[in-house]
């Protein structure tokens, strides 16, 4: 059975972060606080993408963009 929830992918989330001003700010803040890149991306994913339909839809667009590269 397939889940309705998106699956975390660091590269995909980084593409999303680089295009969103709020996520970019939050990512920089987490890095400044000492988190490594992947942990910061996963925190942003869990706190902003999961269970938010608009953010999930946007996140999924970056998966498609990654497939074309």
C-alpha cells in the first residue's frame, strides 16, 4: 500500500529550500545553530511539508525537476 505522505529526499528538499525565501532563511538559521545540512533539511521537511497540502504539492514539483537534470 502506497502512502499519501511525501518521502524525505535531501536533494529534492534542498532544491525546494533554494527557491523559497522562508525555507532558505530557516535553513540558514538551523545551520548557524550547528545542525548539519541533512538534519536541517529533514527538520524543515517534517515541520513544513508533511501534512500541508500546498507545501507537499510544491515539494513534489522539485522531484520532477530533479528527474530532468
